[in-house]
C-alpha cells in the first residue's frame, strides 16, 4: 500500500482513491476515483491496515469529522473530536441516531440544518455545501459550528447515499461578533435616550421609554425603576414587563433591613448580580420577596443624585436562571448616569416652576396691595 499526495490530496494506492485535505485541519471533504497513481510522487508507505491509518488520521483532527447515512438517517461515523467539542463520545452520538439533530441542534437552526441535508440529498454534482448552526454541549451550553459537507457515497442509481462533513467550533468568533453588534446597538440606544432627555422635560415619558428599550436590549422579562422615600421604603415608579410575568407597577415595598444593610453599598456604586435566587446564599425574606414577583435572576444598579441614593434600576429574568454579562453591567452603568441626568433636569425644572409660581403669587399680592393703597388714597381725596 502506497500513500501519495497530489497537490492537496492524499492518494491511497491499492484502492486508487484520493482524499482531499483542506486547510491545516486536514478536513476530509471529498473522495474521487483516479485511474492512475503511478505518476504521483510517493510520500511514504501506507501502513498495512488502511482503516487503522485513516481512523488515526481522523482522530487527530481538531475539528469534527463525521459521515451521515441518508437512508439510515443516522451518523455512521464520528471522530474523537466529538468528546472535546461536544462532551459526547463518538459511540454515544451514533447510538442517538436521527434523534441527535432534534435533541441537540438549536431549535432556531433545526429547519436550516434539515433543509441543508435535503439539498445534499438532491445534489448531482460533487460540490460542497456550507452552513452555520448551534449545537448543545453536554454541559448545556450552546456552541456555534461552521460545517462543510459533500456527497461521500452514491447508490447504484447515482443518488447520494452518505454525506461526509467537517465542523469547526466558531463559538469565540460568534461571541466576539455578537458583542460588537450589541455594543453598536447599545450606542444607538444611548443616543436615542440622550436625545429624548435634551428634547423632553417629561420625566415619566423618558423613564417609561427607557425601561422598555432596556428590556428589549437585554431580552429579559422585566425592567423597572424603583424610587425611594425618606424612610428607604420605595415604589415601582416605572416598569416594562413581558406578558407572561405579573405587572408590579405602583407596588409599594417595605424592607426594614434595607437601610441598615444596603444603602451605604449602593451609595458607593454597588452592583448586585444574582444568577439564580435559589442557588445563592440569600436571606430567606429576600428570596421570598423576589419569588413573589416570579424573579429567578436579578440585576440591580443604583441611580445616584450626587451622594444621594435616588432609586434603583432593576432587571428581572423570570423564566430561568441567567448569567449577567460584564458587558451588560458596564452598559447599564452608563445608562444609570443618563437616567440620573434626566431626573436632575426634571427636578431642576420643577424647582424653577415652583419659583416662577411663587414669584407670580408675590407679584399678584404686591399688585393687589398697591391697588388697595391707590383706592384708599383716592377715597381720601374725596373726603
């Protein structure tokens, strides 16, 4: 058995079969018959056990390599990379059969994957097809993969029988792209909020629009602004909430421990991040309060007016636990600064309005007094 290379292909002498190697990962994409191997340059002798050699080569690849049988509707081969990339051994994936796709492909991507394989099943040419999808790791996380497929084996009538594919983990790239997109989205949102603050003195309108925008950005279930009174009790002043969660707008909350436990930390800029209220060591009374509002994960940031703690910006995730990203926290810190500006502007406007009203009242009083003096003087002249 002799192994030879033709440009980017490895030629297996006795089978007269060449396997294309793509990129540094040596992804196996395509097989072709060749009629003559004698003119190719030898790169060494193939080990006697062809299958052992090919399996060893496949298992050293950093990417997934697999063969899918269109008739049996199952993966008939998966290389060892599945253990590292998905957390499942090859035999486990093969035993799942066609259920693998429905169990582990992201629901939003499943239709794309099935349509992709339908195209391959109808392919007449030896062409490759690319796609991207999310696959769930055994730890529950979702991993992005870029896959490339080609027909590996055809039936006697020429119809595709088996598909060979490679899949590269592109999760880090997707996360970087997503973070950049979210930053751009946030910058547009902050620009809109700043413009509203400049153009409007209606604080209620500004705050209601802001919490609605933030809830959409975070893709969470509830965002609210909580305002304190002089005794550190408070009221839900504005709220944006999903239909499946109870509305708590206007709810008055009395927390006798807040003044002692939390005022000072929040005045110093504390941010409270809770991924799962049942998995952290929280006081029972606080867990019960959050559970009453169907909260599972909680993110709280202070709204400050100088050194004064005016209120809190709060995001609630109700449907499941949630890990709040550092990017989300940093962006919401910027938002609380804008909200504080809007509040200060509104309070200054109210103070000016009060001063104007007081001044108008004084003018009216002085005018009345002056008129009374003139009237009295007029009476004296007629005596």
